[in-house]
C-alpha cells in the first residue's frame, strides 16, 4: 500500500517527466507569454493616461498596470516559495528571450566581472530605487523603460555569451538573487542521486540553461525547475523535501556575505524604504523643514520640476511631477531607512553568531537565512499594496486585507523562528547558544514587523 509520501514522490516525478517530454508545448506557451508581455508594456505607452473615471476592466493602461504590479510581481514571488523557480524555467518571457538569443550567440566565455557575487544586490537595489524615481508602478512609459530595458539587456547578453545558456538569468537578472533566496523554502527540488549517476551513461546530456552541474543537483537556489534534466541517467528527479531542509542542511556552506547583504540590506531595509517614503509623515516633515531652510536662503532651484520623465516622475498633465528636492529627499529617505533597518536587524544576529563556536561570518550568514520567510513576506505585502490600492479604487470591500496582512506577518515570523531552531539543531548548539540565536532572531523580527506596522497600521 502506497503511503502519502510515496504518492507525492510519484506525482512530482511524473510532473518533472511531463516537463521533460513537452518542451515544444512549453516553448509555445513561452512565446505566447512573450507576445502578451510585449503588448502590455508597449501599447499603453501610445494611449492617453487614464482618467479618474477609468476602470481596470475598461482601460488597457490600468489593466496592464494591474497585470504587472497587482498580479504578476506579487504572485511570482509567492510561486518561488511554493514551487521553486518554475516561473524562471517555464514561463518567464525575459529568460526565454535571452535563451533564444543565445542560439545565435558569439559564444564568448563569461567574463570574470560578470561572476561577481555582488550583482544580485546591486541589480535589485538599482531597479528598486530607479523604479521609485520614475514611478514605475503608475506610468506605462516607466514600465517600458524598466522592464523593456531589462529585456533588451537580457537579449544582448544572450547574443554575446555562452551559446544556448541563460547567462543573464544566472548572473545579472535584477531579481535572480531574490528568487534564489525564496526558492530555498520550496517543498520540492530537482535532486541528483549520486549512486545512480555512477551507472553507465545513456543518452545525450541535456543542456542546463542556468549552467548548473547536473551531477550535483541539490540546492534549489539557482535551479530554474525547467524539467529538461528530469530522468537523465535515471539519477535526476523532482522530489519532495521539508521547506526547512535546504537552509538547515546546506545553509552553512551555501551562505555568503553578498547573500546576507541582499537579504538584510535589500529585501528588508531597501524594500521597506522604497515602500515607506510616499506614505511617511517623517518624509513630509523633513521636506517641509528643508523647504523652509532653502527658501530662507533664497535657494529656489531645488523646487523646479524640470527633470525629464526618465529621470524623475514628470507628468504635469496628471498633476504629478517630482522636483529636484523631492527626488533628492526620496533617495536620502530610502538610503537612511535601508541603513538603519539593516543595522538594527544585523547587529543582534552578529552578536548571536559570536556565541556559536564556529567562524563568525559563516555562522552569521547561516542564521541570516532564517529571515527569508519574513523578508519575502514583507516584499510580497509591499508589492501587493498596489493590488489593494487598485481594488480599493474600484470600491471593492477590502476589510479583510488588514487582518490578512497581520496574519501573514505573524506566520512568517513563526516560520523564521522555526528555521532558526532548525539551524541551531544543525549546529548542535547548547541551550544558551540556542537561546541567544532565537532571541536575536526574535528581536530582528520585531524590528521588521514594526517597520511594516508603520506602513499598514499606523500611518
């Protein structure tokens, strides 16, 4: 009699095999999504901005805005936690275009500068901040600039480096690092059976687009879950696992300083600043104080709204134009929030790592990974604020939103503490060491939750 575990394993194996056998169907789906993606980012730029009476179902610009920022981004993040990077390997238009372009690549080797570990943070921070500067969530020209520009860059990289590979996705995609962190929580992954791999080889090796060593598949972080390698040498299969497995088992060796910077400084600190500034009374107070200071000294140029739309939001026909003062204060607010929150979160974790009896940087990078659920939840809630705002504009009843947000943050906090417990077990820590790590994680969670409570409950 099959147990539920064996039935789940058989189902996941069958899913992996289906993906492996139906590459043509998947490619047709990808090209369909590419056409839809191109339509939604290009056509709205030729249309007038929606009026106050426009609706999601009757205005293409609003429909595209809701599709990208109300549905696509938040729920792609959620899919990483639930299924791993299936979006990347099966659905992503940008990845598919980059891989298609690489068929005609000059096949240059990947340069050393491109392999730098800091690109995931730099790319995420750059696109996040620039998106705020040009109001990418509100205006179609900004969407075309940010998303279209990223897509053009992905195609260009594909045409130059490593034929039939996704070099852009592996090293330079602005959300590659975030997706890689969230995918560590997925309850399934492609795994290589070492014993089966040693058996005589049959069939040609599949092409791994994200450049992974098929003989050692274990981590979900960089795997695009495309299914092309499923069943190869009777050694690779999509299998279930505990959501805490990768972080507790592989996190000590698999962590890095840049990964911690992305998690704490990017997904927590920078994201909080980016979502905070437009609603923050502190931003308004600081702007009023600085405006008075400048006026008293007859310094008036910062109040000009002469910046082009591709540098700062400039839509005077919509009564929406940022001055140089607005732009400068926005950057300062985001940077200050990122630095302050990062320090408040990182300091207790660093002190706890000093108690673990092993190299402090490696212990710190391991413990930091316990924050992935809470960091991912915060980014999801910040992005879904656009969803809520657009639905509220349609006068839909949304009384359930606040309790849901509180519930998600509490659930993510408990998940973070549970991961912390598993990390402590993996290191076989003593009672006092475990208490130090869990206390530090709890303090970090309180700082993060307070930041989101300001946005969703207090302001």
